[in-house]
C-alpha cells in the first residue's frame, strides 16, 4: 500500500466562478474580500457553492455581495 499526500496552503480558498468574476471586476468587493479571514472566505464560498439551482446560487451571490459592501449581514449572522 502506498499513500501520498498533497499539501496545500492553509489559507487557500476555492472561490466559485461567479464570485471570482465579481471579485475580478468590482474593486470594492475585492478589497472587502481580502480583509476577511480565510475561514470566513471559505464559509462564503461554501454558502454559494452548496446551492444546487442557478437561481439559488445567484440569490446567494447577491447576499454575499451585500455583506461585502456592508449593506447586509453575513448569511449566517443572527438578527
């Protein structure tokens, strides 16, 4: 038996394509994204990525954008 591991940087975050596109085109969003901890970034990425329907993904992307702009809470924040 042979076992191999691939070590990746602890702070790497797999960003969903639709979020990556918005971060690439809107500097304000990118700046806010970069201020977040890697854990929060992963949480937001998972929030979008875990949606199965395109409509849900789009809705979640809007929620994440609002949170990054300061116009809304993080999706998991309690009111």
